[in-house]
C-alpha cells in the first residue's frame, strides 16, 4: 500500500500480484466448472501460451448434447458458422454437412482458412462445387492447409464466436461437448491458438 494525497492506494507491484491471483482463481474455476470437458481429454494441442491465457475462456459456455437433443453441439456450430464471414477452423473429422456449409459461405463471399488432415481432404474440399471452389481459391477466399499428421483438436475462430472441441484419451473425438463463446477475448484466444498450430504444423 502507498499513501497519496491522504489516500491509501495499491502499489503497482501489489496490483500485478492481485491480478495474477485473480487470474489463477478464474483458471481454477474454469477447470472445475467444466471438469467433464477437460478431464480424460487430450490437451496436447493447447500449447503453453494458450494454457497461460486460459482465463480468456472464462465467459465460455459448455454446450453438451443430450439424449433429447443428440445433435445440439453440431447444430450450435452450424448455426454460427452459417452466420459468419471470416472463419479459421481446424476440422479433425468430416461431418457430412461441412462441404455444403463451406460452399454456402463461399457463395456469400465468405473467407475461410482450414487446417485438415490429408485423409479428409477429398471428401471435404472436392465436394464443394468446382466453380465455387476454384473461384474462391483463385481469390484467396479459400485457403486449405492439408497435412499428413493427425490434428487432435477441433477449433473454429470467427468474427462472431469461437468453439473448441477435444479428443478423449482413447483417441476418439468427443462430439458431445464443446466450449463455445462469443466473447471478444475468447475469440482472440481461439485465433491465436489457430495461428500457433498453423505455425507448428504447416510448412
């Protein structure tokens, strides 16, 4: 504490320490509240930088499928993707709706950058109308990074939202739950993670 103009104020060092304590508390709360999302899941692709800034996801919601609504996670993703204009995404698996979603976005002048595995490239990209696909690639509206290594994370980072999905420890993707947020800090977190993964995997 320091005294200034007969008032006590926190020193700069104390403010920094307090902010670090609050961030640590938020991180613990985020992990505890969404234990089902983090526990028994592979977080290898969430690098050190993203882990350090995990509090940026503090306002995120856990979206879970239920026995009544088994497509809840996918429908949430689909709804927001179709209302986006700029999308950066990592798709570790192919959902039958993805080619049509991408095609629709490109036809509406969207911009899409993807990181996908070689094994799903043909079934995803080549199912988009050839004219639409070629025009988008020519104008840098569609950029696809096809890689040989498995990408065991699901991520979308758009101007309106971000969503994050993880693989289970047994190697299967958990399609029943995602972390979703329309908060600006969360979107920036997702955008940075996409960039970090791209820098690591794309040559």
